[in-house]
C-alpha cells in the first residue's frame, strides 16, 4: 500500500466514521461537526487523488477550494441557525397556537 | 442559447441588486421588481424553448470561451428549456401570491426567491457534474434560508434540513471525486461513453445516488421533508415542494440515464421503481393519518415523488428513453398542483385559525374558493382526467400495459391513485360537514384564495397542450 | 377544423348547462329569482339544441367536434343516435328535476352551491352521452363522480358524509379500474372513435387474452356506477341525499352513465362480433341475471321506501345490461329503450317518495296506510310508476320487458324468460303491498307525522306535484305511442338497425 492509497483509505474511513456520528448523535452542534468531518474526509480523498500524477491535478484542487468555501459558509449559517433555535427554545417553551 | 442565459441571469442579477440595496426599498417595491423580473425571465425562457424546439437537438455553450473540458459547459435541450419555463412560471405564480395576498411576506423572501430561481435555472442548464454540485449547494442553502423566514419556530427544522442537505451534498461530492479520479472527466457528455461497470464506478454512483435521494426526499430518505416543508411560510412551502426537490431528481436522471453504463442502470432500475411504489403507498398512508393540514400536504409530496421515482426506475430497467416524458410530466404537474395545495392550505389555516385537519369542518362554506382550489389541485394529484397528473399517468401506463410481462407494475399506479384519492378526499369530505362548522377566525383574504386557485387551473389546462408537451419532451421538432 | 354548426352543436349542448352552472355558483344565496332564471334558461336552451340535433341526426347529419389531447387519442364529442337517446332523456328529466328541486329546497340553505353542482352534474352526464371515444368517455365519467359527490353530501350530516365517503370509494375505485381497462385497450388498438360494429374484430384472435382482461376491467369500472352486484353497495347508502338528487342519480345521471358505458363498450368498441368471438356475452348475461334477482330479493327485505326503490333500481338497470349481452337485435332494442323507460318510471317513483316525505313525513312502508286519500295525485303517479316497473301494459315497462323476452327467444336463450318472469313476480311482490296500503287501508287514526299543505287546494306544493304527474304521463304515453318513429322505441329501432347493420 503506497502513501496515496493510505490517504484514500483514511479519507473514506473519516467519511464513514463521521457519517456514523451524524446518524447516531442528537445534539445539533455535534451533528454539524460530524458533517464537517465528512467534508474533511471527502477533501482528503480529492487531494490524494490529485497527487497521483507527477504534476498535481489542478482541476481537483479547484474543486476542493470551491468545496471548502461552500463548507465554511454553510457551517457559519448552520451555527447561526442552531444558536438562534436554542435561544428560542429557552425563552419560548410554553408558547402555542391560539386554537388546537 | 442567449435567451436561456438571459432567463438565468435576470433573477440572479435581480437578487444581487436587492441584496446590495439593503433596506433602501420598501417591501412592496421589492416585490414589484421581482415579479417584473420573473416575467422577463419567463419570456426569455419561452423564447429559449422555441429555440430548443426548433433545433430539435441539444445546444451546447462553453462559457468564457474556454475549450471543452475546462470550460463551464451549458446545455440547452427542449427538456431544460421547458424546465426553465416551468421554474419561471412557478416563481411568478407564487410571487404573485406572496406579493398580493394579505398576509404578505418578509422582505428577505424576495431576494432569496431570486437566488432560488437562478440556481434552479443554472441547474437545468448545467452539463457538468461539478457545476451540478455547485447549483445543488446554492439551492440547498437558499432553501434553508427560506424555511427560516417563518421565524424562530422554524429554526430547528431548518437547521436539521441544512445539516442533512450538507451531508447529502458531501455524498454527491465524494462520488464526483471518485468518478473524476477514475475517468478524469467531469463533463456529462464526455463521461457518458467512457464509463464502465467496475467497482469504483459502482461505488461512486451509489454514493451520488444516496446523496441525491436524500436531497430529493425520495423514499426511504424522506423523513426530513415533512417537518421542513410544513414549518416554512406558505409561499416557501409551495416553492420547496413544487420546485426544489425536483433539482436533485434532475441530476439523478442525468446520472443514471446518461452517465451510468446501461448494465448498471438496468440493475438499479427495479430497485428505484420498487422504492417509488413503496413511496407512493407509505407516503400516502402517512398523509392519510396526519393530523395537520400542511403535514398532510408535505407527505403527499413524498408520495407523489414516488411516481417520478417509479418512472425513472422503469426507464432504466427497460432502457426506454421515452419514459422520461412521464417523469417530467409528473414533475411539472406535481409542481403546479402542489403550489396550489400549499397556498390553499396556508390560506385556510390562517382564515380558520387552525392547523388541524379537523378544523376544516364546513370549509366549503367558510372558505369556498380556497377549498375548491385544494380539491381541484388534489384532482390532478389523483390523476383525474383531463388534468396534468392524468397526462403523466397515461404516459407512464402506456409502456407498462403494452407488454403482459410488465403488468405487475400497473399495481403501483393503481395503488398510487387510490391512496392519493383517499387523502385528498379525506380533506374534501370533512369540508362538507355542516353539523359542526368551524367558524372563520378572521375575515378571509379573497385575493389570496383566488391566487391559490390559479396554479390548479393551470395544471388542468395542461390537458389542452398535452399532445404538444409530449412531442416536445420526445425531443423531435415540434 | 372548420367551424360549422354541426361541429359546434355538441359543445353548445354541454355548455348550455355548464355556463348556467358556473354562473349559479357566483349567484348570491338570496337571489332566488336570478337562480331560477339561469336554471330555466339553461334547460330551455338545452332542450332546443337537443331537438335541433335530433332533427339533424334523423336526417343523416354528422355532429363531431374534436381537439387534440393525447397522442392517438383526441377529445371527441359526437352526436349519434345512441347518444341522443341518452341526451334527450337527461335533458327532459333535468327540466323536471330542476322544477322539483326548486320546490323541494325552497328556503333551505346553500342553494347556489346545490344548483351549481346540479348543473355540472347534468353537463357531465351529457358529456358521457356525447363522448366520441373511450378517453372522452372516461373524462366525463370521472367528472360526473366529482360533480355528484357534493350533491350526495349536501346535507352535511354525519350520515351524509359517511355515505359520501362510501360513494367516493366505490366510484373512484371503479374509475381507476376503468382507466386501466381503457389504457390497456389503447395499447392494443389505440383509441379511435366509437363505430357501430366496434373496431376490434380483426384483433380478436391475436390479442384474445388482453382483450378479455380489458373487457373485464372496463365492465368492473362501469359496473360500479351501473350498480352491478357485487359493486352496488354505494347506491342504497347514497339514499341520504335530498330527494331530487336521488331521483337524478337513479334515473339519469350515475347509474345510467354506467349502463350507457356498457352499451358503448359492447356495441361500439368491441362490437357484437368480437364480443361473441371472445365469448364475453355469456358471463355478462349471467352477471346481469344474478343482479336482477338478487337485488329484487333485497328490495323485498327493505322497510324504508327509498331503500326499497334503491334496490329496485339496482335490479332494473341490469335489464339494460342483460339486453345488451343477449346480442340479438330485438333484445338490443329492449335494452336501449329501457334506458329511457326505466328513467321515466323510476324518477316518478322517487319524486312521489319525496312528496310523501316532505308533505307527511312518511319514510317507512308501514306508514303509507291511507295515503291515497290524503295525496291522491302523488299516489296515482306512484301507482303508474310501480305498475310500469312490474310490466303492466300499456305502461313503458311492459314494452321493455316484451322486447327483452322476445329478443331472448330469438337468440334461443330461453332461461332469460325465467329471469324476467321471476323478476316481474318479485317486482309485484315488493310494489303491490305499497299500492295496497296506499289505496285500500284506512289512514292512521293518530294522524300523520307532519301535515304540511293541509287544507290547501293542492295536496302539496305545485312544484313538487307537477313533475311526477308529467313523468307518469310520459311513462304511459311512450308506452301507448311506442309505434311512432319519435317514440323511444322507434328511435331504439333506428339505433339498432345501424348497430346490427340491418
């Protein structure tokens, strides 16, 4: 097993491990972290695929960069939502509808 | 092609403009601008459709003059042109409702709906697996933001929706990476002749399919949809159920009917078709039991997507490209009908002050127009002639019935029809109750009710252009 | 497509009830006069248009309107002789039922909704009659379901809603099965226009199995509305609907749409030759015979007047199916003429039952004692209808039974005579006690439950009294003048001559 294959396997393992986390965890922050780790696994796979040739494949690098941008902004958005949602849970625990 | 680009650029440009203008414009003005730009986009899409129909073949464009393989390549087929028209039309109908109904909508809706429109248009036109990923992400993020417009109560379902959507995108992205690693291509048309049925391709396709099915809420990965769609503001629910879930479905179709090698496609076909049949039944049964109006409508989306999934599965099983006509007719008919259902459900909820199905007692008297809209749109979901839903069902039935060996699949259509009739008429029957009428909570908004009826009338109007639509989707000159 | 009066007439006939219907929905509840004017204008225009078409068809004009719908299946409206038989019946009875309903629903709520759906229901029925191919037929057949549902649940009581759900479960289920049958047929032979003699004869050998299955599916789908046993369960339940609705459901719209569909399928889709070739006639005949006898026995067990009438409908409508399945020209005449005859007699009976209920609060058979003294006119009309059902000459029912019987002998199906005789005996057994109680028993000592219109010149509201008298008179007239060419019998001969190529 050469280095690239090792990284590939590692990437897949990270992906699967964090997928398991996503499916079993309940707390939204933890789930968000799990998703981010899935992303890390995916990017690891992509970067190691790019290393297979002598000249690293620029297309895959471009993809990883784009993917990272998307992941960061989405994570920020998700954090904002989760925090706002939990605040709302604390302040408004008894509210309900006017009618059943 | 220029018209198609225009149809894509107008909403994106309009969305950016609104974003930059910040709070300078009043909500009404914002709405007006968006509706005008949607009309413009619709007109452009219509011309693009004429162009595509006249060409009779796909039109390709490399953005920015790069060579094929590096450039962002766009593809205009008669299907993508039709979907452009459909997207613009849905945005127009729902935008009119959002702008003119009394409840109104938050200012941010308008910019977000522009981005949603733009990203969907880009999705229909993309011919590159990575571009498709970008549009998919844009679509998902915008959709989540729109769910959150409903206020603090929706934050939780919105966050859950977002996390699942991100995970699904990563599944897809990993699959794309594997395919690229195997073949060194991302372009759909360049990839198509090269794919082989080996382990890596299987794994990649499996990953992508899982992600896309999760995004499209296809059974058994549908559980996130009902809470997310039911908690969004009315106009947003209509957009989500009518349009957004169709995006990943489109990619799934491209993936399996073009990229995947036929041998693999034939293997997965029956699996998808059976999942579709289960979706029809299970989603329908959940809708039948749901105590809340909007949840019922959301589960009906899960069920109706089963038809599309079944059409896709059978298309792959039998390698019958013309089955995609049924698939896309279902998508369009369902989109229009579902828009009406959600708008009507939302209007009835606010007029009657109740979210529960029981609260609709006597609705034919208290909110007659909205209830009528619900019933008319429901008729198309059931597939009563001559609605759009019937058209789609008919096209799906033809190949099933032409071979005695295929007849068992007809059971799926039969079940789907009966189950949808059961949940639609569950609501309709309650609304005729005169023994214990639920009185109006507030004076109903007449404009809103009539606007809810509009898409339903259009889906029944599809019958008049049925033959034209079928020929258009068949790809030949019209 | 050139627009001429022969193209437009079928459309106009449908629009003549559709447009007033839509306008009525928009009419305020209080504007009773406007509603009546709209209704009556619609009826009058429709009757004139139907008369025009009748004259045209008897002179050999072709009335056909078509627009594109599905590949290989246009939406076609066509006025042929068979369609006219049904349209003429429904237009005339629509007039009567509208008058009756105006009187019946006087001062009750939600009349705009009621009359709106009422007109839609008639439009759908006329559409079923005018449909020129199976797809168009299916379209109007389903619309009919949708238009009648609000009428069935009109009262909005829990019982009405329950009946409505049962009605929908049966009819939508039937509609789906019918769709399957039609789609299967389409995949074999496409969907051309109805033609006398059918369009499947040349395919009967090659596709025998598929064609048999398609026939079975379509008969099940149509049998739900035609109330063939065991698909009749919805009909007695639907009796909770207001009396004019029951009258319309039983005599014209729903059950007749099913029976009419069976006529179309056997004569104009499969054709007599293919039906015989595929040996489909015998099972159909048995099904009809079983329905006739079983429903008559069930009718005998009912103590509620309307429910007894409902089972009687189940039984009588199957005469049509029976006549069709005998595939002889004389039996065919009996079947097609019974479409009209049963309609006239049954609507009379329902109008009268409604009058008894509205005027004196009578619902049960035991309560009918001495009714003839208090309401002689209604009771007389009821008697005409009941005797006609039994088959007493010269009332319409006798003509039907006579033709069915001679038709059966003509094709050597002697067992049918037994069915007819048995059914007539059962008819007598379940109708004569009612007549006996009405005419020969003394009125109850304690008076009636209610006593509306007491001491007035007429026994009940004139709008309730006029329609049954007219339809009773018509039931006698079509029997007496059966020999004339414009009687239902003469017209049925005309249809059958074309179908059988005589």
